């Protein structure tokens, strides 16, 4: 038996979580730019964590979606 696709509710939930995560990443990028402009090198770490985390989530969801029928 093949794997079933996502239900409408599951797709809507994933889209909502993706939007919320994107908003937090944008806020993290803005905060990291502010920290970097103030001379705090911790801004680079915040920027890396935000971008790498978001990219990982995006690639994971993309691969899961591609694997679904």
C-alpha cells in the first residue's frame, strides 16, 4: 500500500507554521542587523541560526511534499 497524501488540514497547518516561522526569521534577521550595526559580533551567530534553521525546515518540507503522491 502506498503512502497517502496530506489532508487539507495538515497542509493548512504546515502553511501556517511556515508563515509564523518566516516572520520570526525576518525578525531575527532584523535583530542581527541591528546587533551588527552596534558592533556586537553575536549578530552573526543569530543570523546564521535563523537562516540555517529556516533553510533546513524549507528543505525538509519540500522533500516530504515531493515524496507524497
